[in-house]
C-alpha cells in the first residue's frame, strides 16, 4: 500500500505542469489605404498595477487625480509593425494573411 502511494506521488510530480502567460496588445488602425499605424506591442517591463489603482466610495469620491500619467509610462517595449487590414475599398485579406506568423 505504501509503495502504491509513493508511486502515485512520484507520478504526480513528474507530470505536473506549469504555465507562463505573455500579454500582447494588438492595435489595428481603421484608417484605410495604409495611412494608419497597426502594431503589436509587448511590454518588457514589470509593472505593479496596484500602485496606480484607487478605490471609489459612494460612487463619487476617487483619488485618481493623485495618479500621474507620466508615472504610468514604460520605456522598454517590443513593437511589431503590421500591415493594415483595411484598403481603400474594404478589407485586404492579403495583408491579414501577411500578418500571420509562419
């Protein structure tokens, strides 16, 4: 019985998985004919959002005015240029396919 328990613990540990997540932001310009700027942005800086989060009480009081926008900006990021989805006459499916990774 003890051997079966030990085998179960070892098997569980051997097959346990960990996951990592990456957050990307995709910005699609809706300006036609290639004039817009479409990008994929990846933040490479650790940001603690709780430092810039405030609470409201009674639905009206907020201390968001104490949070300065310049403190929120990050300096390190990866930026990938994308082809615009929209052409002068509608959606450009060739550009959509070109944006897909191999």
